[in-house]
C-alpha cells in the first residue's frame, strides 16, 4: 500500500512540475547544430537543392497551448549554399538576391492557428529584398521530450514545408524563368529543434 501511495505521489508531483514549467509561453533556444533551412528549385528538368547556413531566431511557445506562441527569424542571405561556388556567387549577385543591398531576409509571426492534431499554420510577415508580404506557413509540431543528450533540459521539434514564388519577392527579374532555365516556385523546408532548461 505504501509503495502504491509513493508511486501516486511521484506521478502527481511530475504532473504538477510539468504544468508549472509550461504554465505560459516561454523562450526556447534554437539548437542551430540540429536545425536547418533548405530550398528546392527547378533548373530546366533537374531539382537543385540548397540551403542557408547562417540564421538566428526566437521561438516562444507553451507546449500545452501552442496557439499562444510566436516566432522571429533572420537569415543572412550570403550564407546561401548549393554546393557549387560559382552558382552561389550568381545567387548572391544582382540577378537574384543582391546581397549588397539586401543582406538579410526575415520573418515575424503575428499569430498561430491550429489545423488538426499537431498541425498548425504560422501567420506573419516575410521580408525578402524590398518586399514584405503576409504569409501563412503550415508547420508540424514533432514532439517534446526530455533531452537525452543534455541532462536537465527539454527538446521540442518543428518542421515547416511551404512554397514561395520568388518573383513576387523580386528574386530575379523573370529573365531566366522566361528562358526555361530557372523555375519561379521555390519549395522551402525549415526543420527546427529548440531547447529549454527545466
């Protein structure tokens, strides 16, 4: 009987501790070593994959009420990497990103809406070059657990997968699209792990 009471006390204590830890939205640190931003775009017939290696962000959320969360993101555009230096330099040029004038792209959320189960949309403002547009980005909450690699902390995961028309953001004049060389629709995948100490 005493063992059963002890187990019940431990379970109740754990539940109370979890509710206290996640009582309200809190800041989570981005694990940059295990987070990434990828993009896919068509080149004639082939799909070219690239990414951005230098980015930072602020993630605020409550696992018990994810619709109260917020996200701010900033990407240094010169960190674009497709694996070919000549192509990356071309992307940095005035033909595409024009990093001399527009070194950063950014996103700031204005709200979160639940779709179903662990699927949501993130509403916010995306700024790329001289264009800011309101966007709705679908994302999945992948889960939450105690971090097996860092005692005394939690880890949570998110993944967004969406498509942008690069020409709407002035990433290129449309010349290479009209030639049938480079597509205009860019698939973007953002995979995040975030951490917070208990």
